[in-house]
């Protein structure tokens, strides 16, 4: 029997060690030596008093985060380090009706892609039909953007899970707590193309109720973005945020959303990034009140 | 998409067919206008295969029960705010009890056999049906409609039904009845209490599980998990698997609590988060195992 991850493992962030020694599968990519940089940026005015998204502030947050991520002096230079003018760029967003990707975040990304020289007709935005969308089929680069929320099976819906629509069957990824979602990043249409992951934590959802796993009681105005090139590292930080919020609101027994092992397995089995907090350089920018992590 | 769009049926035919019939027969009986919300779009029925078209990521939670069909009617008000009425035919009252109790947290709403209402979410069970009525819009404005719709549905759900007999095995002293759940699958267990990332108790559709909370004199309740396996050998295997695979928390308040497991015949009982070993022992001794 393989060693089960326990609540203790998630709390300590020791899942990498546990899985690395027990799953016994080879890495599909070389081990990383440098730390994965992840930028968490927050702004108190990212949402207004009516909880409407502030497009100008969200653009500013994205710009600052990406500049820090790639150590660039301005947003256009930052995006030019991510994409080339000749790239065909698919923005993989999320349209889950209860908590979709904010259009303001999509617009902010597209604006900077255009500024970086990518032609408008070479930029696509899609949700459910990315697998057959002609622009995504011929894409040379992908930008991954979606909100953070809990999920009944996977524990957490983040940047890794956002690529599930690139596969023919979504339910095929559901067994064993969606353990193998990391394999999505090795699909031919996807492999090696992801230039940026933006996990929107503007209004994350820390808990789900009812058949639709949504209730507005469990959504809070965190007013942040988590940005990185490594989807596993980005989701690892997202998971820590969810756990911190759940511990505060629901207590220790429900701290771990069941069961987010796909994040660690994306690292240890599929080698698409790192889930080891010791190998993640988390840079926090902006508003610190209620930051939780 | 294999969902079917419903057409109105004659009321007499519906009434005749309903006792053991399909949820689609409910359509003509249910209101289409409630407290300012009107039915919008065709009714829809999903089965165990097509449910994935409706529940994005949550279907397995309900497929872990004996789900047969789901009837869905959407309502909208003048502002375009949506209410979703979902009626789940769970096959039996015991399974409907399970679907209801696995997510029970809000105050009683006095609708059907057991119910709860929290902002934007009315849930109840009646007979073999579990019903969820939700809105993602302004919860305060929708509350009257949610409650009225729930009350209007109940008379059409047939006779009431008994919860699982296994509940009678629970010790009564300190039991929090409204924090008692019935289920079969590890999906449901881990949504209630995270035990491990793997299915170390070998739970599956043929295992009957009760998870109950007990007043333990502190903030955190003790939890009793009682599992009935199909036979004694499977209970033995699960007992060994749990002993080998479970590691209690070693930080935070939960790290100071006790976990204790005992097997008897094809039953495995485990106490989690007990304040002391003595408390856990007393709870395990008090279990009233059914005569198999």
C-alpha cells in the first residue's frame, strides 16, 4: 500500500517528500534547482464598495506582479519576456457560472499581450472549447487565468485544474481525487506552452455547499492575484491560502479541502513544477491586511 | 447531451404514475410562479450518466448514493436573478437521508422531514427525495421564494420514509443529532472529516457509514465513525489498513486529541478527536451493534 497523505502532511507542506518516496514513479522532467518564483499581490481597491471589480487597479496589480515575476522595469518589457510578437496566444480562462474569471483580469492580460506586440488576431480567449478552437489548436503560447475555489473532489480548483478542458473527457480525470490533473500539461496541445499562470484571488471561495458547491457565504474579498510561471507553485500558494482561511473560519478539522493531492502529484509524477514550499520563492506585494499567508 | 426536455403531461396520468415513477412526472405538479419568480426555460431531467452535464465537479458526491434521477427547474425574477430547484430521486428514504445529512449545517427550516435554510440555500429531504433550492444572487430577496417553493414541492414527493436503521447503533449520550451523517463513500467522508488522501478504510458503495459528533466538553466535538462492511473479512482488512495508514495531526488543537478504533464482526468503529483515551473507550463500548 502506498503511504497516504494525511492532514499532517498538508499542514507541514511535506507532501513532496512523502509522495517522492512512495509513489515510485520517475520524474518526467529534470529536477529543478532554482526556486519557483510566485508573486502574491493585493490591493484594497481591487473591488469597490459594491464588490465590483476595479479594472484600472487590476491592470496595475497584474503589471506590478509580472514585472516582479520576471524582474522587468515596466509591464511591456515584462510581457515581452513571456511572449514574442509572432506568438499565437491562447488565454485559457474559466466560465464557471458562479465564479468565473473576472473579465477585468482577461482584459488586463490581453492589453499587455497587444502592448508586447502580439497581433490581435493571434490572441484567443476561450473556456470550454479550447481543445477544438482553431486558434488554440495552432497556439504557440498559453496564458492560464482563473479564480481560486474549493472543489468537492480535487480539493481545490486552481491553475492546474483549469486545463481540464484540453482533454476529451473531464470525468476521466475525476477518480482518486483528480490525482492526475498534472498530466494535462503534457498533452501535445499544451506541453511547454504555458507562459504565465494567474490565479485570481480577488474573491476566492474557501468552502462549498449544496449540489453546485457554491454559496456566497463562503466567498470573501481577498483582493489579490497569485502570479507565476510554474502552475504547481502557484496552486501550492493558493492551497495554503485556502487552508489558512478554512482553519480560521471552519476550524482545524476542515482545514484541508478534500483532497488536493493533484498538486503534489503534478510535481512528483508529472514534473511540471514544484509543490515544495522550500523551493518556492513567494514575493508578497501591496496590501497586507488579512493576508493570512 | 443526453438530457431530456419535458413536456406537460395530464395531471391524472402524473398522479397515477408518480408513486414509483420518474421525477419527470413531477413537472406538471410543481409551481411555475412563486413569489415573483417564474419558471424560465424547459424543465430538465438528468440521470446517473448525464448528471455530469449539470453538476460541474460535484456529481460524484451524489453518485456515491443510489441516485436515480434529478429533476431541475430554473426560475427567474424580473431582475434576472435565478433560482434553481433540484429534486434528487435517491431511490430510498435512507439514501435521501444520506444526501441531506452529508452537508447539513444551517438552522431547521421546517420543510419536509428534515430541512435547513441558510442564505441562498434551502435543503431538505422527504421520502426518497433530497431537494436543493438555491440562488447565487441576492439571498435576502430570494428567501421568501426559496421557502415557498420548498413548501409547495413537499406535498408531491409521496410518503415520508425512515432514516437508516444503522443510526440506532449510535450511543445517545452526548450525541448531536443534527451533526449525524450517513454515507457510503470516501468522497463524503473526506468532505466531512479529512482522514487521509487515500481510501485507507476501503469505503465503497456497499459500505454503510455513520459519522456522528458528540459533545466532548470542549470546543471541538468527538467524532464517531461507524462502518458496516459487507462481511467480516473486509472489515478486518480495513482495520489493518487504517492502523497502518492513519496518522493523527501532530500540530494544533487536534494534536491533543485521541483516535481509537475497534472492530466487531463486520463493523469497524473509530473515534476521532476525543479529549481523552477514556472518553474514546467509553464511546466505543456504548455502540449498540446491530445483530447481523
